[in-house]
C-alpha cells in the first residue's frame, strides 16, 4: 500500500501540536479554503506516492520526537493509509494529532459509510478540526489558524459521541508562541 505525500516527513516541529513532533504532509485536499498556505497540496494527483513500509522505516529512525502529526492536504482523504501509519507509530509510543478540514461531526457522519474514517479517527488522540476561515484568522489560537477551528480530545469525544474540546489549548499563547505560529495554517 502507498500513501500520497506532499513532502518528506518533517521532524522537530513545535507548531503542529504539543511538544516536538514529526509532521506527515498528506497530498490532496477537497476543501480549498480561501487563504490556505498550502494550495500546492490540493491536487490529488500531485506530490508523490510513497510505500507505507518506507514511511514506517522513517518513523523507526526518528529521535527526540514526542508524537506524529498528520497534516496536509486532507489526511482523512487517505484514511486507510493514515490509520496504518498512526497505529504503527502508536505501537512505538508516539501520540497522534491530526488536522482536518472536516469537522468532528462531519467525520462521524462520513464514518457511518466509510469504516476506514473511523479506523483512523480511533487512532488519533487530538484532532484539530474545521476549515481555515480567513475572516476568523487569528495569531492567538494555539496550533490553529482561525478561531472556528477546535482542538478536540478524540477519545473522550468518541465516547461521548460529541466533540469535547481540550481546554488546556484554549489559553492565549505567549508573545513568542504567537511569533512561532505566524503563517501556520491548516
Ligand atoms: S487550509 Fe487545510 S483544509 Fe483548507 S484547503 Fe488548505 S490544506 Fe485544505
């Protein structure tokens, strides 16, 4: 099995979730948000097909990382591949974040007919959901580009069958935190 990626895995990120993280940039996005900083990731025929085995080998070689973050692009357009990678990373002790232009509620709805959506969601610890909305752009949201996006505790939310926001990320970041976030959107 292969996954279509927009770029090589990027280690040592501090803006794509809590801690020091490695980011998997998936290729292909149907949302086309106005103001998206990664429009080159929209094309479903763009990027490159990479064997999952190769991604696992890269994960095997990681050092000093707290977790993996799926970004893009839209990770939930390749749920089967992302689920397999996430499951493997979790088996090695990494926590999993994923960004999605879909809301948590939309993913639950899609998951009713596409089992692989739920398979991937079940592997995710924290979901940053919703499209980037230019009119709601803010530098005061941790790990997000616009105020409509939510940081969701997926385990609690799946149990409750409703989105439960992780409060600890609601605080306004420090001046340095804001600087780090500038220009970073999903
Ligand atoms: S901001 Fe994210 S969800 Fe929106 S178009 Fe860009 S890659 Fe897709």
